[in-house]
C-alpha cells in the first residue's frame, strides 16, 4: 500500500440490511410502475386503479408505497436502523391490510376493487419484514446486540 493512502475498512452488511435493501428496491419499483400505470389522484369508490402484481395502484397508493419504502434505502445502511425499520414498516404496512380486508375503500380515499388481494399482500410483506428483524435478532443473539451500532 502506498504511503499516505489509507484503506477504508468495509463493514460487512448484515442479513437484515440486505433484506431491507431488496424489499425496498422491489417496492419502490412497484410503486413507480403503479404510478405510471395509473397516475390518477382521484378519490372515492369510482377512482381508477391499475393492478400491479396483485395490488390496486393509483397515484395515492404509489405515493404511500414511496413514503413507506423510500426511506428504507437509507435505513438499510445500518443494522440497527434496518431492524427497527422492519418492525415499524411491518406494522405500518400491515394495519392498512386489516382495513383493506373489510373495505373496498380504505381510509375513505383509496379504491381497492381487489381488496382481498391487496390485504393479503399487505399481510405477507408485513410478515416478511417482521420475520427479517426477528431472524437478525436471533442471528445476533439478542435485541441489544442487533442495536449495538447505535452506541457510537
């Protein structure tokens, strides 16, 4: 190594970081495709939607997807952030699934003609996110060890 050139140590990414990155990229792409397919911000029971991989999309659903999964691209850079993100996003994504299960018009704004398919997808993604966090905690041996990079 040449004098004066420092070699940066590279920290190996944890399982949960890779999982968050892959999930985030997939959902950001899905939201963008959903927005392109149906960019309408119409509301109510007659609002147009386009089904993308089982989800009913329009502008509102695309923005919601970007707001939920866009920040994950940053949170994936630290293991602790990734674990916490998985728990938070799992809950944040699962709760609308409950509403979608019982209504074609969750939040009185979204139009989900295929509400059962939407609900199932919300539950599956929420379950995967929470499972990723739990797997990482198990791999590390404890929640405290998963949060160890928060201590400076």
